[in-house]
């Protein structure tokens, strides 16, 4: 993926200022003229042009893919157009509809107004008329942006240090979440330094997170299925080849997150632990941040450092710890780890080296019926059904070498 030049960044910002729209018009010649006239204004982006009145399912799919702010709707078949207006208003409150027709018929104009459509464009489409309609629509959108149904079930898996087993936990918890009834889930590997999902699942898809980010402003229902690999109800977007120097813009992450939230019930992100700017952007959308560590001094020390850094972004209240590879002989108990870190331990997982190795060799999840597999399933249920436990008071009674530098503890960057 190429680094972003100033010109490219400028174009990205300009694109986000365009009025997002779709066209619904069975008359393809008129639709082509309309699209050309809209795009010539430099004020509108046409994400999709439908050459028929869509079914409810097709319309929902299109709206979730493109999130249009305005729909240019042909009223050449009045009954179908009216039905489409009702579907649009039911699915996306606040969406603006502009009627389109080949002539200015007073009777038709009355019908469009009864349907709640106030703007009307006639073919051939005059530039001034289009600009006036766009100006009105943009004003209404600014006052009340359209709202689309989107998920809040978003989970980030963040390692305290490399080798803590974060990817294994993220993979198997995401798999368990996807197995829940009516739950379409996505697992996205944003560890661009050493993303493991492609290796762990033996994925052959040549596309990766970088392609999704590159096309974030233009992803639609046709492109997205090519980027992911579907494993039952779980879609996986792998990190591709190691590329730690890549630059990802906040504009791209926000556009991608909006698309994902509209199209999945559950989102899981496997992060690198390097706390890149794009990782912070992702975590700011998360319901829970799951900091994975082991009951060992280096891992706990780095976990504290990362929690302190999250605090500077007001993200610490969403964070809880997943304690991995626990054993009866562990140096620190769950309660001691909570006291050291000052946040709750959401779940502990025992070490199952052979089970994990078998699953990785087979390129699949751990067996759901295994001891560890059951624990992953229980944790998935817990994530969906419960709120995070109350944060502990964070008092430190031992292990002074876990002390946080004062500039971080105070929130100074």
C-alpha cells in the first residue's frame, strides 16, 4: 500500500465533503444523464445507480453499503416510487429524497408532496435547478443527518506484549460470537507488524486490511465479499504481508468503521499492541477493550503501561484484562493481578498448548466442546450479555516496580 501524498490526502478530505447519494431510476438513459449532471456539479458523489425499484432486502443491503444522505428517485411508476419512499423512511430516518421525472406534471408534483418529497428535478437536468436542490438537501442533512442501524457490539483485543496469545483468543472468541443465533461477525486483523490470522487459518485470499483501508470511502456490497474470507457466520479480514510502515488516515478508519457497523452484528479487532493512531481510532468505537496478558512480571508491567496510555484517551474505563495461560503454580493470582493493574480481570484462560497447536495445524478454531473451547464460548456470552465489572480502586500494596511514570499517570502526553 502506498504512502499518502499531500494531494491524495486532500482528495480524501474533499470526497468526505460530497453529498453521498444513490439513484433509483428504471429509465437507464435518464439515470445516466442525471448521474452525469450531478457529478458535474462537484457537490455530489453517486455511490450506486439502480436500474429498477428494489425489493426491501435489496434496498436495505444498498443503504447499509453506501449510507447515502440523499436518494434521487424516479417517479415514472408512481405506485412503486411511493412504496420505495416508505421503505427508505423506515430504514434510514432523515434520509433526503429528490423526485426525478421526464416532465413537470402538476398531478405528479402533488403526489410527490403527499409522499413527503419536496425536491423535484426534471429531465433534461439544468445545472442551476440541480444546484438549488443540492443546496436545500445539504442544509437539511446538516441539520439532521440520516441515521442507519449500526452495531455497538465492538471488541478490541490488545496484547500487553508479543506472544501473550492474543490472536488465539481473538480468533476463538470471534468464532464463538459468530455461532450465536442470528449473529454475523467480523474478525479484522489490524496487527500490520505480524498479523497471524492468515497463517492460523491458512487463508488464501490475496486481499487484506490494507485493501479495505485503501477503498474505505468506496466499499460497496460487491467489493466487500471479495476482501473477506467467510467461515460460516464469521468473516475474516487478514492483515496481509508485514507492513509496519504503512500510514492509515483517520478518515479512512472512520469510513471503514461506519461501513462495518452497518453490516455486522459483532465486530472483533485483533490489534498489534503498538498503540498506533489507527488502533486508538478503532478503540474509541469499542464497547470493550480486552487487554490480554499472562501472569508474568514483564507482561503485567507492560499491561500497566498500556492501561496508563489508554487513560490519556479516556479509554481505560472500557478496558478489562484477559489473563491467559494461567496455572495453579502461577506467581500471581487473579485477585493480585487485579490489584496490580487496577482493572478487573474479565476472564482467565488456562494453557492448552497441544489443543491450540492442533487447531493451528488444521487451520481452524479450537473444538467448541473442548475445555478451552467451552471457556471461549462462555466468554462470548458474557461479552454480549453483561456489562464490564466495576473497576477496582487501583490501590497498590506491593510490586513497586510496576509504578507508572508520573507524566502518564497525570494524563500528560
